[in-house]
């Protein structure tokens, strides 16, 4: 006969496995959402432009590229 402690331990282990599976599934869903967002943006700007933007951004620090792209239109830094 299985004791209460052993049943509780088994239930806890099962719950931990389920949580881990849900975390993996969540990570997969997040990855799918990011992929869809990327595809949507590439479609919006066009593949050649997206490639050029990424290549130019890779040539500098990502934070600098993001800051430059976020600056308002007509800013002297982009001219």
C-alpha cells in the first residue's frame, strides 16, 4: 500500500512535469508569435529593404541602431 507521503510526492512530481511542459509550450507559442511579427514586418518593408536594414544595423551596436530609428522625422542625426 502506498503511503500518503508517497502519493503526495508522486502528485508533486507530476505537477512539476506538467508545469515544465506548459513552460515549453509557452516558449514555442512566443517563438511563433515573434516569427509571425517578423514575417509581417518584412512583408511591409520588402525583403531587400529588410535585409539592408538588418545588415546596416548589424554593422553598429543594436542599441545605437534602435535609437537612431526611433528619432523623430527631420532629426539632424539621420540627415
